[in-house]
C-alpha cells in the first residue's frame, strides 16, 4: 500500500482549481476558443485537401498543420500540468511563427494561396483570431506561471 501511495505522490498533479493552472478561470475561455478554432481549421483544411487539394496542396497542408497545432494547444492548455505547459508553450510559439510566416508569404505571393486558409492573410478569414490567439496564449501561460 505504501508503494502505491508513493507512486501516486510522484505523478504530475491534476489541474486543480485550488492549486492553479492554465485551464481554469479565463484559461477556460482560451481553451474554448482554441477548441473551436481547432475544429474549424482541421475540418476546413481536410475538406479543402480532399475536394480540391491539387489547387494549392502546400497551402491546404499548412492549414491542416495549423489545425493539428490548435488541437495540441487545446489539450496542453486544458491539462495545465508542468509537462503539458511545455507542450503548450511550444504549440503557441509555433502557431505565432506560422501565422506570421504564412501571413507574409500569402500577402507577398498571393498566387500560392488561391483560397483562404487559416493562416493566410494573417488569419483574415477567421477574423484575425489566428493572429491574436497565440499572443493571448503566451500572455496566459506567463500569467499562470506562478501557479506552478
């Protein structure tokens, strides 16, 4: 029985509202927005690739990649444990670099993005949420850092 208690004590703590974490309070709003964007981006990119992927395979593949990153960020922010927070940091930074990079390329070389994707035009087709959301994610992760 002592070995079981020791094993339980060494596991990462759950995201308990009493002990803090990135998936509580305003974090729930952030996680919800990420989840909505994850579903929207993944579904749209999947449809684009299946229906007319030959028109812009790179653009649609990048959009699917964005959707997968949003799924990962959603899970990581919701979990909020130290290990998941590292994953959340990686996801939101990758997301920020992605939306800025793809945004620039889509403005400079619009022929590469014949149809709107989640990151093209800096997320214009999604109300610029893809541009703002990683900044909110970074802010939230920094704000909740003291909780752990």
